C-alpha cells in the first residue's frame, strides 16, 4: 500500500553552485515543492548534462518534487556547467559526500537525504556507498543499472578481457563536451570519423576503427577528449588502484539500506547482484545487512522505466508482465526510509525477479536461491563439435575416459562477431546465434530436446579444460536456449583471458600445448527452458567487438600491431571433464 500523497506545484532553481571541500563548485538544479516547509532531499549526480534530464521522465526531475521531495540534479565535476577536471568515478565519493552534507544544511531540507539515478548516476552512488565514513545525513540509496566494480565490469570483464565494444565510443560520447568546452573544433570533427550512426547509447565505432591496431593508439587519439583513457591500459591488473571503486571490497563500510535494480541483459548486471550479496553478508551495520532489496528485470541497460510499455531486449518481447513503473517502487522505498510512511515495501520479500520463459515476476527471500540444485552438464563429441551441425552434445552423464578432444583455429583477424548479449552502445539483448554457430571456430554442445520445463535461476559458470598453441589466448562460452524452430536464443556469455585464468591481479602465462583448467563466469540468469527446447553451450575464443581480441602473442595489452592464429584444443574426458554448471530450480 502507498500513503495518500499531496501533489505539489514545483519550482526550479537552475545552476546553484554547490561548493566542494577544495573550493570547486558543481552546478546543481534545485527542483522542489513550491510550498513552505522542509522536505527530504534526493540527489541525482551525472556527467550527461543535468539540462538533458529535464524532459526525460526516467530521471525523475519533476516527479519526486511533485510528491514532496527536493530533487538536486547535478553535473559532476568537470562536466557541462560544473567547475574542475573530470576523472570518471574516482572523484565521485568525496563530491557526493560534500553534496549530501550541503543539501542537509539548506533551509528547504529536513536533513534527511538519499540518492537516486541510473547507469553512471547509479555508479556515483555505489562509489559513495563504499566511503568510510558515510555522510552523516545520508539515509538510503536506490541504484539502477550500475557497475559496482569499475575494474571488472566497466573497463574489463570478470575474465580479464577489455569491454572494447563500448569503452572507446563511450569516451568519445563524453569527450565531445570536453572538446567543445575547450574550443577544439577540429578534434571534435575528428571524432565523427571514428563512429557510425547512433546505436542504443552513443555511436558505435566503425568496423575499421574497432579493428584498429595498436589499441594503445587510442590513448593519444583521445588525449584531449578523454585524458584519463591511458589508465585503462596502464592499470590493467586488479590492484589497489581500483579497489576504492569496488563495492564488494568496501561492503563493510555500508551502513544504510539500499535498493538495487538491474536486468538480465544489462552490461552492469554484476553490479546489482554482487552489491546486494556483499552488503547482505558484510555490511557495516545490522540495518544495512537486513535491509537490502534487489529487483532484476528482463531488459537490457537502457529502457523507459516510467512508461507502461511491454518489455524486451533485442529480438524478443517478454510480454506485458515485463513492463513496470519503477517510480511505484521508488516512492514506496523513499516514503518508508525518508518519511516514515507505512508503504508496505518492507513487508515484501527482499528479492523480486523476472523469470524469462514463463515471463512472470516472482518474489524470493534471497539471492542466490537457497533451493538451487547446481547441476553439471558435460560436453561430449566424437571430435567434431565444430558448428551447430557438428557432433557436439550436452548431458548430465559424465564423459568416458577416452572421448576425443575438439579443435579449432582462433584467428583474431577473423573473430566471432558479437550478436547481442550484455552489451552497451553495440546491439544488446536477444539475437539468433545461428550465424556465429555456423562458423568452424565455434564448438557447439547441444542437449536432446527437454521432456519437461527446466528452470535456470542463479549464477552460471563453465569449467573448461583446454590447451592452446599460444602463450596467451582467450576462451569464450555462451549459454543458449535452442527453440524447436532452430532460433538460438542467447541467455548469457563470458570470457576468460588465459593469463588471468587463476587471478586478475597476478597474471600467469600458459605453456603452449599443456592442458589448463579455465573457469568462465557467465554471471547469472533466470530463464525457463521449455519442454521441446534444447540447451546449447557454444565455446570459442572471441566475441568481437564486445571484447578486445587477444592477438595470441603474449605481448602487453594494446601494443600489438600483428595478430597470430592459435590452435585451440578443448578436452572433455573423464580426466578433463569440461562442463557447464547450471542453477536448476526444482519445479
């Protein structure tokens, strides 16, 4: 239930210059009820121009003030009307702290402050959440579609490969403002040579520029637009340099309730799942540990949360049940924590998931689900699993001692193309994987048609025993639901860089020809594979341009101008039982 609310007229004070501790001032719109009194404050901080949010209902600039909140919409340091230099996310904890405490002191504030926002505007919250101590007046957060580990989902993937498909065009997207402010008209025009027509957020690079070598050339090409870009190469390892932007490592500092929202095809899905789990286990107060909420929908990174449209991602629509009005949840959340209203939200189970396939929402008491039966499905073949028409199979039966291995050649000059998935800027969501599965450098292991529905809800991982002719290479894996009509519906995918197979902090090169064990993190899903459908796992060594191509040379990241083919061998025998571990939910 929701308490009866007064609907206020609203007024906006643009470009209030909020001082930070070092004297830098950040441009902030104050949007508040046009009425006497003091109100709770919500803070929205981002790099995309606060003025651009005014006509975007998802940013809630007008919605919350009409419902009795003050909304602060702020350009972060170095962006648009704010002073200072921009350093993505590293600057946000201190500036967020100072903004919270400034807000609490204002005459229109009742001293109760929270944060809100999606994507980067969510990441500013996660970075602040890990700060010790938290701002004294910060009561709660609601984070939508954000990374909680800047190293291992924003710049790189959990397996060590760079998230290439979005990093350069995203730097260009934000760099346009930097160039325009500095009067670099010629450089601004140069940016247009790199990109093609707009994708789902920003403009993807042309194929020529996605393939450009050496990768480190981008440091110089973007030095005016994105002077921080060198960090993405110079700080490749997951070292203390990044740990302040890793909420899992900072969970003990979190002492407030938080609401985490994401989606099964979101590029930052790991953010919500990992933050929710880490704070629930290691949060710095009982209040934090017992009051985390998680909502995961079937969408991708960007969608209208405020319109009751059907929900989909890529070439699929998950039906009318998928559409939600996120404001309904947020009003209940903020109403409880900031106004003391009995909204009923804390009576709901802490986890709400959209189960794809059944296309229904379901409430749960934890994540991962306590009743999960983690089940191994093993790879099999007669040595010819190449393409979806090969002899690769998948079953719960362990392999025989003498099953022959499969081989393929990974040529980084001809990588397997990205076809949807958890991406950004390039196309995301569900796409038919058939065109990739027809390639000889893709091994496909496919089950028999299922006799009954099989629910998969939870984390997924592939254990791969493989050898390579190279000193360093990549291995990829993809979980697919094969429909009776042959459409290969991608559920999740992942990658592991050989040198990071045991640690993304301490690389270890492989010995060519030796068999090594790889764990490929496919993150998580909630999906029912229907009776008559088949389960498939695709194994290869590239997924481009989502991930940067491994040139197979063993050289340092981004210096190669040459690409070398590698001969890959995937084993699936009693000694080397390659398999996928699926989170089966009894039904």
